[in-house]
């Protein structure tokens, strides 16, 4: 029976390792606050054991290396101490057994949502389901009559890139310092960094919003967008790759507008919404058309009520123009104050209703697809 080895992961640390695809050399310089969502590894399968031609004894096969999606793990845990992984070799043949023991297969645990890329840039697979696995490199055959020689085959080896794309029910979209981290801190147990300066969030944070009926909705707080994010400016693709899998978008704007610095122009709440929609659509056409909620934050500030009324009028006028760009169709527009928890109950209720509706629709589509596949199988059997 084939055995396997599952590597034991150390506790999560703050190590940040810079990889080069051609050499995969690790630089163990510690950098704080980084989520490893893009790593390179070098994988070597085990070699086959040597056979004995005179006795007809066959060497054991080398262990293969797999990647498997698991809960409560991360890419930074996987490469904390090393970025080269080697499967065990098969035993050499001896006079006691006809076939020697094969090497243990090695399973590398990765988080759900990991995309596996080959060294040539082609995609191998997308690990979305817990327990889903993929063969990275196959172990060498043991030495025997099936091989050209009895020395045992060499295990395959290759470089791979693992890219993490967060799987969440909803994603917070907004300019830097719009209040997304504060919101996530209030509605879940996540503890993202909060401060009064742009780009506080340097990595995605994932929180779960729990409801009295024991159901929950996952919300991802993602780094703030700027113009040109689809061209990888600012946080760029580091942000946008994580929003591809979300079912609902939560747009969040500051009622007082946004100004990155004294040298940058002021951006009104309406312009912020327009820019966010444009960036999403340029990165992935159709992304902006997903179910969405608009949260107008910092309603506790002076003059916020008047500014909110003006924003609603501006939205109505803009939607009526002929030359408007790709724009999200909000199911709800809610004024809130994340800092003082005002309006958050209404937001949580609206979010749950949207996610449940989406899940019901997806379940119906899956059932229809299964039914259609079954009918195709029946028609094929009848034709035979």
C-alpha cells in the first residue's frame, strides 16, 4: 500500500522570503505586515530504487509530490523555512522481496483559493475545494524489467508559482482610508490595522460576520484602490486578484471625499464611486456588474447629512446621463458611521439577504446542470 508524508507546518511567522523563479533562492529577511499571496517553490520527486537484474528484484518507486487545499494554512507557513521540497526515494532491491518499498508521497498543504502555475507561465489547476489535490511532480520508477536499465528512474522536478486568490462572500472596495478596516473590525473578529493615513491596509484581511441563526458571511477587507490599479499601480493586481472570487461587492466611500495628499486633487464621493467602477471593469470586464452595496461612511462628521443628500442627487443625475461609464447597480445605499457603529445592523441584514439570494441561485444552477448532464447521459445510452 502506498504511503505518504504530510509535512508539519510551523506556527505562522513574519518571515518574508523573496523568490526568484529560475533559482528559487530564499532571502529570510523579516518584513512586518506582509501576506504571502504569491510564492515560488522548487519541487523534486523521489528517485526509484535500484533493482537487481540477476535476481529479478525490482526497486521501489520514488515518492511523488502533491499540493492539497486545506483549512487553517497559508502560503507563508509553507515557505517559512524552505522553498525546496523533495519526495523520498524508493528502497533499493534486496534478496528478501520481489519489489522493494516505494518512497512516501509528499503533500504540500496550501490554502483554498490557490492557483498553481507551471514554470512556463501556464496554469496547472485552481484549488478551490477543501481536500482538492493536484500532482506536481511524479516519482521515478523503480529499477526493473520495465526500465531500460535496472538503476531506477530519476524523479521529475520543476519550479511552480502558487498564487492565492481569497475566497470570500463579499469584498470591501474603496479608496485608502475610507474606513474599511474600521468596518471589518466592528462587524467581525478580524483585527486589521487602523490609522488616519492612506494605505493602512497593506494586506487583505478576512473576517466572518455571524448572525443569530448561526449563519455567517465572510467579508474581505482589501487594500485601497487608486486610479490605474488595473495597470498594477499602487496595490494594483495585489488587490484586484482577491476580488475576482467574491459574490458581492461592498463599495465604501467617505462622505467628505478623498485627497491623497496636498499635491493631489480632491476626489468627491461621486467621482470616487465612478473611478472604482472603472478600475474594476478595466481589470475584469463584468466585475463591476456584480451584486453590490454602497456604504457612505463617516456620517458622524459635520455637515454629513447635507452632503449625503447632495450625493444621492448627484447619483440620480449621473445615472440619467447618456455618456456615463461602467457603473455599479447598487441594491442598497446605506449611510453609516463605522467608527460609532451607526447603521451597521442594517448593512449586515442587507448583506446577508444578498448572499443568501446568490447562493440559492447558484444552487439552482448546479441542480439544473446536474439534471442536464444526466439527460445527456441517458440520450447517449439510448443511441447506443
